[in-house]
C-alpha cells in the first residue's frame, strides 16, 4: 500500500485508536487486550461476544465504548420472557386523524441503534435469539412481511456469564459463528483492582469526549478492507482454521483426539479481516504473522467444539489454538511494498 491517501488514512485510524483508548481509560481500569479486541471488531465491522463472571464491568465497558464514539446506543437485558418483538419492534394500528382511516405503523425496537448491547444473551429462549440472528447477519429485521434496514454501522456486543448455567439457553453454533470474536474478560490484577476501588467509591463522575461519528467509523472500516495481504500470510491464516477439522490432512494429534467439530471458512475470513484491523490500528500498512497469531484465539475459541475427552482432561479450545500457533510453520513477515 503506497497510495498517499491510504497511508494518511491509516495514520488517521491509528490516531483515532489512541484517542479512543485514552477516553475509555478515563472510566475503565486495565483490560487493555479486551478493549483492543473490541475496537478491532468495530473497525472490521464484526460482532463480539464477551464472556466473563459478574462484576468485571463488561456492560460498563461497552457503554463506555459507545460514549467514546458518537454512536446511537441501546441496551437489552435478556430474560426468559423476552419476545422477538421486544427486540425488533412491532406494528400497531394507528388512526389517521384527518381521514379517520386506520393503518398499521411500525414502531422500531431497541435493535435500531449503531451499538446494541445484548446483556446476558443466553438467558432468552431460542426464538428470541433467532430474531437477533437476522439483524446480525443481514443488518435488517422483517416485521409483518416488510423489511426494515438497520442503521449503519451496526454492531452487536453481547455478554454471557460462563458460571451460572441454570435457566439459560446456550447459543446454537450457527449464531455463535456470527460473532467475529469471543472475548474472554478476566479478573484484574491487584494494582488494577485497587485503582478500580478508589475510582468507583468517590462521587467524581467522568465525562468522555466523543472522538468519531458513524460516518467516520464507516470510512475507516473501508480502509481496513483495502489493506493488502500477501498470499503466504493468507495461507498461514487459513491453516489455523483448516487444522481444526477432524479427519482432514495435516491435522495434529491433539485435534484428532480432543475436537468434535472444527472451524469453517468464515473463521478464515475473519482471521484475515481482524488481522488487517489490528495492523492498521497499530499504524502499519501491512499484515504480519504476529497480527494473525494475536487474533487467532478470539476468532477460533467459539468455533472449535471439543469432545468429552477434552472435558475430562481439562483441555480448552484456547489450548488447541496455542498448540496450532506453536506448530504451524511461521509465515515470513516481509510486508507488502
């Protein structure tokens, strides 16, 4: 990538990334990897599923991201009695005061926003989860046989509690595959926890400055897609997905032993797209092997279905991804001129 306009655009996106992270840091302590992954997904135009125990500020993190951007934000608290119309909206009969005629009018639901926080998405039945599926994939909802396009850009950032499974409805594989990343939110370290306690037990409120609007996000996400990827790096990326498929060539023993189903071609697409976004956010005009390795776990962990042997031996999808990163021949990182 040698075009001057593209180089300037990449520099602008890298600067925007620094500004956004500085704004978020005013309210959120630590969680640098999580914030980076959220922003990679944002500029790659993908959806995120955040998984972590209660009290780790998953909801606040997403709300803070929306505040740091000038984007419309809505939050849905998923519950077992939530209906599809509660998400998508519904048609109501309205009387025309001039003519007296009655007509249907569509009332948009909370899904009509730039950023939708789907809180505890696994607490609602499959019928309601499916209503979100069309919105995530098609960027539209269908009500009463009529299609209604969603705002652009549109991101679903969902949260899930991994420890309390009673009364939950696990997301089907088809819907999990719609998420670009599954982001693991971990406990803070001691110094971060001390800073959190000191910051949140005072009456000081923090106001954030919005750094980008919807048009900026759309424009900058187009830059991400224009970043070139060398063929050898594209082949390196797809090996991460291909070597998770049981019964295929060059599949390592750990996969044959512990995996039921591996990742599909969408994982290969997302590996490249996320690697492009990470490269640009870090001010580079090319994708490196480090970018692909950095996004491999969040892209693949929810696309690898482990079997009973893995559960018995305490093996997680992340362990399999780490093994792949160690055993797949490292791609040469010479960048595109």
